[in-house]
């Protein structure tokens, strides 16, 4: 399955979180999202929101030593609001 990628490098929170939530809302159930960020605080905030609201599963990967890739899988039972 292909990822939808949003590149949020050099952008401070909360903008990456807001854009991530908007994309999640438009994704089909079972979809994959890859968020790129170089801000530690954005990684923490996005992870807390995804897990706290059960919006999907999230894996955080350090890529190239200078940014993170947050791989978010939307569950097949997610209810769109």
C-alpha cells in the first residue's frame, strides 16, 4: 500500500498536528500516512494525539539523522466525524 506523505520539516507545531489530523480525516480506513518532521516537540505532540484519541497506530523512525518519519496507519474501524 502506498503512503500519503506530508513534509512538515522546518514547520513548528501546532501546524504539523493540524495538517496531520486533516489528512487522517480524509484518508480511507486502512490508509497509511507518512509525516516528515525535524521538530522533537511535533513528534511528541502528534504521537500523543494519535494514541490518545485512538486515531491509528504510529511508528516513529529517525531518517537520515536529521528528521523523523511518523508512519501512521488508520484502523479499519475508525469512525469519521
